[in-house]
């Protein structure tokens, strides 16, 4: 699938631009290697077309290789990122990984897509480098 607003990421998930938000929907329990991570970065460029957009990333059970964890979008393409998980394991993984991410934009973990979208689209007094697990 490759339409104007939705891109397949090497069969491991999709990225879609909808309502001004980039949605990354990894398949549950997907393993993300460096090639898949790079394809995700390319999808950001394709869909964002140079705009700085908020991003919602579904992380349910997803694991990344060490090399893939080093491939991360820059602050020139992402304005803030919400990680959406559903289990205590997702929360623990996010808690340990967030401080290590080279973001340059705020990142938060959520278990509710509605709350994640409200945060992504709302105004915030947080600094542009905030990373937290509420």
C-alpha cells in the first residue's frame, strides 16, 4: 500500500498522515531492524513533505534492534511524539528507552489514544526537550 496519505513500512507496519498527525502503526510483536527503521524515517519525509508534524507511535509488544534504536527522526520533521502502549511491559520498555532517545522534541507514553491525540494536538507548556512517562 502506498497512497498519498499511507505508506507500508516493509511489511512491519504502516505510516499514515491523517488530521495533521503521523500515525505509525507497527504490527503487534513486530521486530524492527535497522532497514525497517530507515524505511520509517523515509516514510516521514514522504508523508510530511518537509513539515514538522506530531507523531503517534503504537508500540504494543514491538522490539527494536540496537542499531534500529539509533535511527530516530529529527526535530526538523517531528514536533512531538506520543508512544501508545497497552501493557505493563510496553510501559517499562518506554520508561527505560525514553531517556536514551536523541529527540530534541517532547515525547510521552500513553495507554489511551484519545489522551495521546489530545496531547499531540493541544498546546503545552512543556519544553521542547521534555520526555516523560505519566
